[in-house]
C-alpha cells in the first residue's frame, strides 16, 4: 500500500500574481491549508477585538459612560478569495459588535424605562447609537491614487473568457508561424 504524503506549503503574499498562481497550482495537487493559520488569524483578529472590547466595558460599565469605537473591514460584508480566515474573523466581529450593541441597548432600556436609543445631549460628541452625519466612506490623501476599477478583479471574474482568448490567440499565432515555414 503506498504511503500517503501530506505536502506542506507556505506561500506569503499569495493574494495576487505569481503567489496566487502558485497557491492555486499547489491546491490542484492536493496541498492543504494548516489549521494553525486559521487559529492564528482568528486569535489575532477576532479574539483581540473581543478581549479589547470586554476590557473596555469592564471599566466603562461601573462609570456608566465611555465610548468604544469599533473599526472593522469591508471584508465583514463581502468576502474575497484566498482570505477565508480573515474574512471569517471579520464576519465574526460584525456579529459580536451587533450582539454587544443590542445587549447594551437592552441594559440601557432597563435603567431608563424608555424604548430605543436615548437622545444625545448637545454637549456630547456623536456616537455609534446615532450615526455621524456626512459620507460614510473613508477619504484622505490616498483618494487621488484610488480607482473604481481593477484589472485584476476583471481578469479574475472573467478568467474563463480571458484564458479562451489567450488560447485562441496562441493557436492563431502558431498557425501563422507554421504557414510561413
């Protein structure tokens, strides 16, 4: 009976280009992803978020005041290929934040007896109970270099047609060369 070999492959920077192509090739040959990578990403991304929030709440609840700013990633709403550990952790963060917000809202309702979020006093800054007015997208000095289109995304989503076109062009060039000789 042949011995089963498990290939271990570590590739960094594999979200595009040569790294991504190498990962896909190894995956076709049966290489697997080490669960340690998922555990590490989950521990850093999700658990770090949870423990930081819980530590802040521990100090804020006795004082009945404070602000926690939760900054997540767009990948909590739209997952991308080859980022499943990070995307999963971001989805978990979104669920955690929504749950904590609901728990705090219910606790606050129990104290005040009123339904829904309480109005913000005019001397307090905006908070996450009431969204800050204005655009929701982040803007800054990088705006000039930003693009609404991506050649890589287009090539990925149209891979079959792109490969068919490259294949047809290769055959056409090969036939042209063959006819010349």
